[in-house]
C-alpha cells in the first residue's frame, strides 16, 4: 500500500506563508533554497507516483511549473512536476488544466484510500495546509516532512491552522542542510 507523505517548508515559528502566496509576491520570500535543496526536491519528487494539492497550492504551482522560466531555471523539478499525476481537492474549482491533473471527488477519505491501494510510488502532498490539516485529523497522513527554515516571520499562517484534533507523532529522522534548514520527518505515533 502506498504512503501519503506530507511536505511543507516552515519558518522556525511554524508559519508557512507570510500572506496568501497566490496573491502576495512576498508571501514566500523567506524560503531558504539552494542547490542542495533543489537536489532534495528532485529526489523527493522521484519517490512520488502522485501529487496531492489543495486549490490554492494547485493554482500557484500550475501557474509556475509549466512556464519557460521554471523549465529553464529548474528543469529536473519542472519536468517531474509537469509529468506526475496530480489530484486536486477543491470545493470551488470546476476544471483543472495543468498536465496530468484531475479533480478529486467529494469523499476525501475514500479518494485517499483508493489512491493508496493503487500500485506505484508514494503519494506526495505538497504544501496545501488546509488539506493537510483535514487529512491529519482523519489519520490519513503516513509521514510528515517539515523543512524548518532558519527565519522568524512576524505574521502568517500556521501550518496546521484549523486542525480539528491532536495528532501525536514520533520522530523518524532529521537532516541538517548546509544553509541552516532542518528537515524533520515524523510518522503518527500509532504507526508501527
């Protein structure tokens, strides 16, 4: 059975966006990326067979990764982002246009279970904080990868804002990047 892996970049104080990044060009200006991060991102996408998105993240990614700027600037990640199947969870979108994308049905748990049962590589939930909070509350995330950036931001949205219940986690591992980022990898504490 495939795992659902959640990945999010955060500030040290647990925020993932300064403002709505899809409308505020400074919403993600604190991201601490370099060649080591780019290699990590490409490797992580190489482990995925499907990408999950909420509406806001999907719209932002769909307006960037297919562009010539993305393809020239980061061809490996752009190639994987554009080629991988993408499942979008939205109550408002009626269509999705990005290559290999489809809208999910209204049954969140059922959709995740069907995806898990399909053969192939893991399912990667990229950013999509609101979707992640819903999946976490329902026990539908198998692994959490939180990349903490060495910055404090004075305003923004917490990664799991709106989480309906506590979720206890166990640490699986850490990785320190040369630029000061720290990757924390967790699984639900009830996992064996």
